[in-house]
């Protein structure tokens, strides 16, 4: 028997999947991510852990029929890098769905809270399982009629199926949050691996009722044989040239970060990867600093990479003809060449010479649909939140220069944070260029009574909740140091006082101006109450206003804000998606100058809102194919990706959010270069 046949049979032994699925995986991936890949994205691990826990520990009121000869009703699974296909046993499909999909029972939520099942937009035999707002998803080989059968089964048992609801139902968010708190990352990874190796247990199901899977249990018969290494039946790693650029040649979407992340993921598979950048102050120049080689010279970006792969970089010299010659040489010497093509002013003209392109584009939320806010918080919480907004707006109108300068720095630091996160540039402006400094400082509002006095409703920073506080502190200090020379010149009487308190003020997310409790602050509070009373009474009632507004007025700003946090889970956003065909046409119309090469349209700067709505992404991806676009994917905003410019060795890490983002791009690119369909 050939080596390839042995590997296919071994994968089947671990996964229990049909032979054609195991063969398709091995032909496409070889062993570059391992024969049975683990999920690398913590969000994907958590979802998979939640599913297998729901199977192993079903709610007492959800029937757990005899599933002997299966893995809790599954005959197998097909694991890929951060994707997983579930193959249900036909005799157990209805009850399996009833155990993993959310169900309301008399004593709580059973199944995976928040999970929603929808027909796959391009496969009639597949369901897409995902939690809206959650970046992970699963597919299950079953027709949509199975959902109706499962619904009838649950209702006949006197319970309420929740999986068809468009919005999160009461209790679901709390149930999910509780699961996420109890499942540590290491344990979630073990549950996820257990699901991905379901074939090991189809003969005898383990008892994980009270204990989690153990590492030794999951090794299987030949753990070394399934490890990742540079072996593949289809000629090895992805071969060809891929350009990373933007939809219309615009700058600021993070091409260098995406190109680095993609290149690192390809190199981790054992591929020999070349990363080519432009001879400009951005990109590789900024990344390597003083270590940057001269144009036309190679630089080892990841020495000591723990795999057979390599990642080397080169800055292409000016002149299209010479750049073409070097590009052709790189294509002959390396498995994959990644061009950091960037904007119109960088190497975008080389996109015509690539075999495929990753094309970054902005997220326009209106294209994806409208957002409705469902506020289930108690009346007093809603009132406090509303009063906080009124207070922030009133404080922003305080007329002294000290307060307005603090407010200005808060606004500018928020912009600085997002700009630096996207391009890594710590410089606010060129201090030697008067036009540059004027353009930046002219945003300072000299007249608070002018037309724009109500532009800001909230001075709290709109930063990611998981941003590293130490990194944020460093950036605040660097931001202030950079501004001090010009700030001192423009505001000689107030800058020293503002600079002395701004970092602490910004860190505490408090409003500019005097601290709560001072005469001036009390004046603002009383003004807010007098202006708000009539509207508040009309919105709530007289009793609620009289009971709660004195408590709000007596609290300081930190207490007012912190008191709302425990109720955040009751403030839900319901996204009403737009027509996928219209979204696809909009995205297609904004592509410029990209020829006819295969394109992976990639929505940049993704956070954890609608943008990870897997059902909607799948529908738009399917519609884009009719517009001639090979696939649609996303590239997230992650602190780990920002840190690449500080520590390139993070590219060698095999797991984590950044590695998962790179792996997704690498798989898309590999499929594009191989001419395969991209799902």
C-alpha cells in the first residue's frame, strides 16, 4: 500500500470521516498542518468545546438515546485548519440536533446557548452552525428538513427550540458567558481536540460526564505520524505569486500586516516563502528599521523557524523593469512569493504579474444591513446610561481651555490608537513639516460655542476591550512626548498642566475638566438634571425619576460607568442583514484595476460584531462568485497583529488568534493558486 493510502486510512482512523473526504483533505493539505489539525483559533476551540460538552453532558430533559457505535451520534468529523465538518449518523440526527442546538427547558438553557442553524447558501446537504457575533462556525452534513424534525421532537417533549430565533433569547447570553468563564483555554483545547478525533471513540464512547478529556486519551495510535511536516501528495506547498493590495489602491488598510501574517502562516507549513516590499518608508523599511537591507538584497525575516520552511524578505528597487526581473527570479527560487503590493503609490502595478490576489477592503456597515438595539436592562440602568450621555455632552461644552485641550487629546489619542494599530507608525506627524503639524492641530476647537459643539456624545475611549494595558500605557506616553514641543508652543499657559494629568485622566476614562464633587462639576450635574427631568419622566415615569436621579447625581463618574457593566449582557444588537446580492454588487463595484486573476476579497479591520456573522458572510461569499470574485474572507483587528512590527518571531507561533488569522489567509491563497473552489 502506498504512503498516501496509508495516510488517508490513518486520518480516517482518527476522524471517522468518509474516505472521499479524507482523500480530499490529504490531496489539498498533505501534512503541512498535520494529518488531523487542531483548531488554532481560541474562539473556534471554544465553540467546538461547547458542542462536544453538550453531547457528552446532555441536559437531563433532553433525550440521550443509545448511540453505540458512534461518537455521541456522530459517525465522524472532517477537521481542517479552524474549520470542522460534522458527519451525523442518520439514525441519530434528530436527537443530535436537539442536544447541541439551544433549547429552553423549565430550569434553564440546554445545548449550546446562542447557536443558530441555517441552510448553507451553496450546499443543499449542509447546515451552517454559528453564534451570531462569534467568529467561529461548524458545518453539519444534513438537509434543512432535519431542523423541522428536530423542532418537532423538542416541542413534543414540552421544550422550546431557540435555534431559529433571529435574536438572542433571554438567558442565552448568560448561559454562554458562564460556560466561557468555566472553560479555561487549555481545557477548551482538549475538548476541541476530542471532537476533531471523534473516530478514536466510535467503538467505545468515553465517560466525560464529570471530567474533561485528558491529553493522553487523545493521542491515538500513531501521534508522530499525524504531526505537521512538509509532506504532501500534490507537489507540496502553494506555488505561485500572490499580491496583497487594496480594492481601489487606497492606503491605510494594513497590507503589510496582512502580507506578513500570510507569509508567516505559509512558512510554518514548510514552504519557502519570499516577501517582496516597496522601496518606500512604509512596509518592510519601517518593519526592519536600521536592519533593512538595500533594495535588491535578501533578508532572513524568521531565522530559526521551527519547520523546514523559510521566510525571506526583499525591498524591490525603483523601476518597474528591474522589479519584474527580481520578481521572476524569486518565483523560480521560492514556493510562494508574497508581494506587499499596498496602495497605488507602492507596488500595485505588480498585481498584474501575480497568480492570485488578497484584496483588502473597508467594511461599510450599511452594506451589510441595519442594526437594531434591544435593551432589556432595568429602567434605572437605562436612565443612568442616558444621564451619563447627557453629562458627557455637557462636560464637552465646558468653556475653559484646559478642559477643551484634555478633550481634544482624548479624541486624537483614539484616532492615533487605531491608525497605529493598522500601520504600526508611532509618529503623529512630521514635526519638521509646518503643513503637517497645522493639519493635525487645527482640529482643536478654539470656539466651543461653534457649530460643532455637539459632535461628541461620549468621551469614553472606543478601544478593544482586550487591548493590553501595558502596551496602551506605553503608547499614551509616546503620544504625549511626541506632542509636547508643538503643544507647548501653541498652548504655553495650559500645556504643562494638561500634560501632567492627561495620562491618568485618559486611563480612567473620565471626562475632561475638574474632578466630580467640585463646584464646577456640581454645576454641570445640576444643569443636566434640570434639562433632563421632563424628558426622563416622559420616557420612564415620575416615581422612577424621583427614586433614581438623586443616586446618579451623588455618584462619581467612575461609579456611574462601572454600575452599568454588570447589565451589559442585556443590551443586545440585532443585525438585519441586507440582500446578499446587493452587498456583493456593492463590493464588486469598488474594485479597481485588478485584472482577471483570482481574488480573495478580504474585509479588513474586522472586530467581533456583525463582521463575524458566519451565516451572512457565507451568503455574500456565494453571491460574489456570480460577480466573478473567487471568495470572501475577513482579516481581524488584533493586538497580536499590531505587535508583529515589534517582534517578528510571533509569526513562528503555531496557535493563537494571529496564527489563526494567518492560517485562514494561507488556506484561501493555497486554494486560489491550486485553482480549487474556495468555500
